[in-house]
């Protein structure tokens, strides 16, 4: 059976069952109304109970709606807090590729790729700012934590500051690239350290079988 045929059968089933269910509900409501109307003494009390039930249902609906909105807001904030690990990969890749490309230039094998290094640095700097921002969103304005957490937090801020400095250096043409190369090699070392610290936080101490702290 083709999927379209199966879908048609399911839709036909809903069309058949839906009216029967609605008819059953209608019959039940009609019987209840007839029973209520046959008892004159029940009319006044029924009206009061119906009004109270309606008011209670409306209040319950409002409370449920407020709870749903609060849960949705809490869920949205929880989702945003989880985005920090997803944002760190871009500056890592871009800065490491910039350092590798600069090594090719230093060895004389990367003639003409200086503009590519500049673009990689720009992208890495922007990615570092975003990753640091989501890092603070993840923890909030919290300055506690053990030694690993402190190193991870402030090393991340150092990477962001160095990335912006490298972007500034790359934007200005210079005769020598010594300062830029020193900054890129330092950035590569800081990123490798940051990756290790992040692994310690995510997977526990000695996650690689050794510890630097």
C-alpha cells in the first residue's frame, strides 16, 4: 500500500468517527437537559451551580494559560543557556586555520593567502565574542567555581580580547607580520588549553587520563 493510500484511509477513519463522537456528546447533553427541565426545584440550584462552574473554569483556564506561558519562557531560557557549547566550535576552527595558514606563509608555501588569513581572523574574533556572551548566559553573573572553572572563564575572556586585538592588527596593513604571527600562535595555544578545560568541566577531572592542574 502506498503512503498516500494509507493517509487517505486514516483521514476517512477520522471523518467517520468524528461525527459519531460528536453525536454521542450531543445526545448526552440533550438527555441531561431534559432531565434537568423535568425537575422544577432543580432549576434555581442548577443555574447557580452552572454559573459557579463557569467562573471556576474560566479562572482555571487563566491560571493554566499563565502556567503554560511561564513554562514556555523557562524552557526558552533553558534552551538559550545550552547554546554555549554549540558556539565555541566556530572560533576554534577559524583561529586554528588562520594560524595554520600563517605557518604556510612563513614557510614560503602560502603566497597570496594573506587575505584569507585576514578573513579567518575576522570570523574567529566575531565567533569568540558570541561564544563568550553565551558562556556568561550559561552561568549567569556568577564568579564562583573551582580552579578549572575560573581558568576556563577567564581564559575565554582572554581569547576574546586577543581575538579582537588580532582583528585590529589584521585590518591595518604592515610591513612585518611578526606581531600578528605571535598573536596567532598564542591564540592557538590558548584555544587548545580552553578545549582541555572545557573537557574537564563537561566530562570530569582527568578526562584524558591526566590533569594539568
